């Protein structure tokens, strides 16, 4: 199948810029991702161009034409511009001088040398599908490395030898997995072999750069494809070792399932449950997807072979939450993402047993409160964790979770479950008991919160009665000596005071 670039999607600004450079005697080509996306019928939010003009000449040609510009990439030959089109949309444009780069084999940083040839510039790029250009303003396709053919075939291939490409920039191995995840493409055998043989080179790449590619892999349209590539090539052993560790050896009687394949299926199912932009979990949602992938990473550590021949993974949810947080910290994720993903991993087993034992309203309240703002994600993670081929069991679990969600909805309507608070706040507790801020107030507050969880809204009169009963049983309620009274009024968790420095 032949693909043809859909140049009808060109913004007139692109051709205007091409004519501007041509009139000044310079070459200009749209290059890389924007050209690839034209073949795929998509539009790119950013526009990348390459030219034989130097950075100084780029500025001379386009500075007055653009609305604004920036020069942060000038040392690498790149000048950025902003330009409003006829619809008053802001286009982000980067124009880079032809380059011929070489990399220090022990560093990610390139040694930049400006080139004079468009073909040479295209050859240094990562993959053939990104090594195409459209000369402007005539819109002539330049495709010396068969990128259009590879797009039509669904193939990821490097313009030159894969080993040379990955040696120059090892992050391209992660990018190969990312493009496979985003586009559903296969890797050329040469690319796969080079990635497998050179996986160790990824160690010179910063954790932040690896993290960026991993997020894009997880959020791709085909995340399972990308993760499989990382595992099969050995890259995952270095950047996400908890995942290949899920390939537990199955015992001779196959009494437990392949946890790795199960986790990939859960990832796919969780992604399928994401909502549109106006729903509670707009996709792609990295937190949900990564929690789905990591939810069972505690199993290798907690696996036990029982006397009767069974296999258990007790408390793998807690172990998995710790491992997930540790890995995300190593990859320099932000604290909010770490807390959200690890919390979902910790809670993913909470639902099981609901169908058999039934839950009190108190247990439902705790489930909602413990999930907090992650509740909608927890719903989807729990449902996606059902991968059994036993349809009767799957139906039973689905029915039980339907029932739980219905109970949550009823209680939420009655009690504002998403913001459960005791019937008495700290101020009311101190006023009623006649005490000052301190540890005792915190204990009383937690007691009243437990009562709210257990019995639902109590009302002011009942809450005050219960608090008085609790207080009567506390040793602080009747201090026996002045020292005890003094302790009662001490602030919570007192620390050694330091006098302010003098002078």
C-alpha cells in the first residue's frame, strides 16, 4: 500500500515561510514528525524545519516576519518562532541549520557540526519514518531512506546501521519502543537485534529522559507492544526491572498463571475503560495505566509454595506499593504521581471478598475514603484486574462490583462520602471538653472520625453525647495533680525550644 502526504492540511503560513527563505536564496524544508504525520492524515502541533541557512541568517530572514522568537537552542543551530495564522492560532516553529552530529560514546551530549546537505541531515535522524522532508515552497518530497514505504508497511527502521544510530544516541532504543506503542508498528529485525545487543548503553541516559519516553510508551495507543519490546530486548531489566521479574516460572501443574501476561492484559483493559475528555478519567491516563502495569510487582517477593501444592502471594499489594514508589523515585517522577500510582497498587486487592462476605456501610465508607480522589481510577483498576477465562467467576465479580458501586452511589447521595468529616471539628471538641490544643484534641478527633465511619452522620446532639462518654473514660479528663494538668495543655508533639539568637 502506498501512502501519499496530505498537503491539504498545510497551514498557509508554512508555504509563506518557504517562499520567504527561497526569496532570500536559502533552502527550507519541513522535516521529521510533521511530515510523517501528513502521511498518517494527522496534523502536528509543532512545526520543525531545516535549512542551509546559519542561525544568524535564519534570524535575519524570519525575525521580522514572526510575532516573537527565542534563541535557547542557538548553539545547536535552532531558532524558535511564534506566528499567528489567519485564524489567530499560535503556531510554534523551530528552524534548524542542517547538521552532521557525532556523539561522545560515553555521553548523551552531541558534538554539533553544521552541514550543507539535506540528505546528510536526514541520515542522522533516528528512524526512516522521521527521515523524510518536504522542500518548500514547491512541496517536493525528499525520502532517501524509504520512510514512506516503512510507514505503509508499519515498520520501524533506522536510516543507516542500527548499531551506529543507537551508539550515537542510546535513548533512540526507548524511542523505538515508543513509536511501536504509539503507532502499533513492528521493529525491523536489525533494530531489534541492535537494541538487544546494546541495551546496556541506556545506562548513560539520565533518569529524566528515560522517564519521558516511558510515559509516552505507557500512554500510547498500543502500550502492550511497547512494554513487550522493552522486556524482550532487555531494556526493561535496566529501566523497569520489576516488570520482567513478573515472568514467574510456572510450576509443572500450571497452578498459577503467567503474572507478566496477566499484567499486560490488565494494562490493556484499564486503558479501554478510560473516558473522553469530559469523563472522570480522561484517556490516556498515565496514573491508571501505570498502576495497572505495576499492580502485581509485589508477587515475586511474596510468592510462597504452600504444602498442598498451591501458591500464595500474601500482602503482595503492600509490597508492590513500596516497590512501585521506589522505582518511580528512581525515575524522578513527581511526588503526586508517585503517591497516586503506589496508592492504587496498595488498594487494588481491597475489593476482593466483598461478594462473599458482604460489607457494612462502614466498610464502604472506608473504601471510598481510603481511595479519595483516586476512586474512579480504583473502580477501573479493580474491574480490569479480572482476566479469568472462567466466565461464571468473571460475571460474579462484575456483579459484586456493580453492587458495590451502587452502594457507594446511594451513600454518597446521603452522606457526601467524598469529604467525610467528624460531626464535631477540632474547635467544637475543645469547646465541649474545655481543653486547649494538643495531643488529646487529635485523639478525640480521630475517635469521632471512627464513629462517623462506623455509623454515618450522627447529628450534633448524639455526637456530643458520644464524645462526653469517651472523655469520661480518658485519664486526662480528671487530672490528679498540677503536673498532669500542665501536660494536658502542652502543644502537640512539643519540641525543644531554642531561644532566638541575640545580637
